[in-house]
């Protein structure tokens, strides 16, 4: 398979997305702490490299299906901040008019088709989107994101098998953050590596350091090229770590503190930034410009969200069917 | 009359064939549906893959979640999938895809995405299949906002309703009764649509209204014949669509007759009959001549033994005595009052 190598421009664009996801997470935590917003928040802090390195290789017409811990996946795919924040705030100006919330965001113009709150359910639907593209003769790729915990639910096996049998243009990206809810990977999963399971479906499996932007880009490049060339699906297991526990407010009591400290000391975001400077891909001033622009956009998004109106109660009976049906 | 006669099974086959021919976006898939695998376990999809090709009429692994997931995704990708989940009980395996995703994606996306899928399934007691192949779960699906639930009783309705489900912009649960696949009736003219949510007055009457659907609607018609011999004139309404149900047609009929009996094969407690009974009681309380009655299966799993299964399955003999008794009790009441 062709494996692309990211050039300087790609790396800088990956960093711009990584910085956006990290700063968006900073802001979400700050706003939740301030009490200005209340929502269930599943931080993906620590996992930012994965969707950023993949999404720079996708077009708006390529699809993603993601999960409740998926705001990073959506932002990396081009979700606009104002509509995202308004949706998180449950406002009428949100992507879904405030009817989905942070666990159920959809934004088709950027290919963000489904966000599910059900573990494992991004994969069977991704297959259908990929099947439609294949029937249409398009070179559209569908990426299904999910966590290591989802590799133990039936939908994972059914979906990977069908994708392999039908040679669907899907990339299955497991963000292995070492915990499924509160339980460690090794306590729940017989296979040492999720990627090894690909072999049982006759599908290539890639085990990659999800915190390494170049390795992640190369894995994505191989999988996307395979999907576009009719070679069928790929399972990527991207190794990472979840810094903020399962859900915002989680006490992390089930985590080994030493493991968490070590992971946070190896935080991939400042490491990536330092590498861009060390390799003279970017200057401090140019990164500062990117980061300041993100902060300004976040300021605007939060204000846009909290100053937007709530949806009218009449929305309760809209969008259930195309044509309203009396209850 | 010269109208062509057909069977339920044949009507369904023709509806699928016509839908595939009319719209290249229609897909038919599920376990064993292609011709190489027999064209469906009972032949409902026979010949379809030969005509439309195995890309569009496709046999799948035995993976109900993957089948419905693929249907949802393909629908969002612009297709009109008709997914077959062989037996209604097997929907339990795919319930997350149906209830949490197909039903809700339009609402949760604020109307940005839609899931125009038809999920076909067979069911029904009477073939000694026991507890896991014969349940009627229409009330479970009707209880989920976002789904439409359809259950035809005649070949013409089967054709027209299936075509309407495939055209519909929302997910439809399409229930086929196994026992009545061989039921004969008039064939629908090619291309006919029967609108969803519209009931059919299958027989006009004065004294009581019997509301039913699927196989039991045919039993209600037989019951009406038996009641007519006793001088009781029953109006039979075949609901055709359980959700959304045709409230207007039912209220109109009951306003006329003043008596309502609802009959279905599903177990009686919490069945579709309860919703209809409650609505009619709310809307027509002062006009009812008798309490609303319901006929349904006893609250137990579908049994195997023929002695038990025949007692379980609702038929005309369950309907007639109840219709008769509440006619008697109301006439006695009228006598007491006079």
C-alpha cells in the first residue's frame, strides 16, 4: 500500500487542529467549572493527535461516525466552533438546534454524519455510508472512530466482518486510551492488541503510536489509500491515553496515579509543538498566531452559545417524522 | 370481476421487484435473500437478485446489528434500503440500531439527517415454532417515537403498503404474518400505493366496531359473518398502520356504533389495543354504549404444543363471544333502564 509522508505544511495543519482540540478542551473545562454551562462532558484530552493526523487527509465529502467522546474527532473534521458550542449549550443555534447535545452531534456539510452515545454503534452505520459510496462509484472514505472498550461489543465484530466480506471503503480507528469506562483494558480484553483482531476478519490491522503525528499520519494514509483503491477496510489501533477520566467530574480513583502522571508528563501536544520548533517547521511567532486565533474563536463561540436563544417547546414534535404526526 | 388473484407472498415479491425496477436507489438485503441462497427462506425475495443484480439484492452474514447499521448508513448516503430481519424476534438482536439510531437520528440531528429504511420481518403463531419465532411486538415498536409500524392483512394492502414504506422518508417496521403468506386476494395494480396511517373499512356495520390488523383482521371479518347470522351488524376496521394509527377513522366508526372491540394477536396487556381503547374512552366517553373490550393472546410466551398454540392464537372464536356478550349486556342495561 502507498504510505504517504506528511510534509511541513501537513504537519503544521495537524498542529493547528491539535491546538484547536486541546484549547477547546481547556475552554470546556473552564466553562463547566464556572457553572456557565452544564452538560455531560467526555474529554478526549490526550487523544488529539489521532483525528488530527487522519482528518488532514480527508475531504469534506469523506464521512466520519464517532462516539460520545468525539468532540475532538468532529473539530478535527472541520466542525465550526460557534455551532458546536451552541449545541453543547442546548441552544437553537446549535448544529442540531439543541436537540442532540454533545453526545449526538451531526454536521453533514463537513461529513460528520453520526455521533452515538452507544458504545460500538458507530461502526455498523459507517459500513452503510461506505456501501452507499461504493455503490455510487465514489472514492469517498468513511472513518469510524471508537474506543478500546467498544472492541468487546458485538457490533464491532458484526461490523468488521461485514466490511471485510463486502470490501467496504471504511477505516476503523480504535483510539485505545487504555480504559473502557473505569476498567483497565487488560481486565476486559483477551487479545493483547485490538489490531490483532483484524486478522480474524481477513483485514489488515495496524498497531500505531497514536500520540506520534507522523506514525499516525502514515497509518491513516495507508488505510485511506486502501479504501479508495477498492482494497477494503483497515483496522487501526492508535495507542493513546485519556487524561481526564471517563466523564468530567470523574475522580479517577480506578487509575494507577503513576501511570497517569507518566502519561501526562509525556503529553503529546507540547511534545509536538516543541518538535515543530526544533525541526524549524514553525517559528514561535507563527505558532502564537495560530494559538491566538483559536483563543479568539473560542471567546466568540462561548459568547455566541450563551447568548443564543433556547429552542422553542414546539421543537418537541418536530423532526420526529418528516411530516408531523399527531401523538 | 376479472381482477387478478394472488397470494400475500407473491404480492410482497412483486412489490419488491417493482420498487427495485422503479428506483435504482432501492436495495434489498438480509439473510439468504439472493437467489443463490434461495431467494429468502420462504421465497419472498425469489428472482429479485436475478433481475436487479447481487449488488442491490444481497445476502448478508447472520448479523442483525450489521444489517440494520448498513441500512441506516446507506439510507443516510442516499439509498432506500429494504432490510430483512427474517423473524420479528430477531429484531431483539438489532434493537440498538433500530431504537437508538434509526428511530432517533432525524430528531437528534435537528432534522439534518433522515433514515428512510424499511425493515421487513415475518412472525405469527400457528406453525409450531415455539417461543422465539412467533411474537407480535408491534406495540414495542409503536412505543418508540420515530418509527412507523405497518401490518397488512391482504395481498393488495401488502403490495401498496410495502411500496409506501419504501417511498417513506422515515424508518418503517413492516410486519408480515407467516401463516397468511398463502392467503389469496386481489392483486394490486402495478404501482399502487396504500397511504400509511390510513385505515380501511373492511366491512360496514351498525352495532359494533371491531378494530384489528394483520392476520386477525381476517378473523374479524369471519367473526362479522358469524355475528351477522345472529343479527349483530359488526363494522370491521383494518388499521393497516399501527403507528401512526388512523384515529379519525376509528373515532368516526365508534361514534356511529357506540361499541368497540379491538383484536390483535399480540398478548393483551400493554398491547396496541390498550392505546386505542384509552384514546376512544377519552374522546367518546359519553357516546359509548358499553365499555371498550380487547381481545389478545394470553400473557405468556408463544407455546409449542399444538394444544396450547391453538389456545394462544387469537381467532374468530375469541372475537364472537365477546362481541355477543357486550351486545347482550348493553341490551340488558337498556331494559333495566326502561
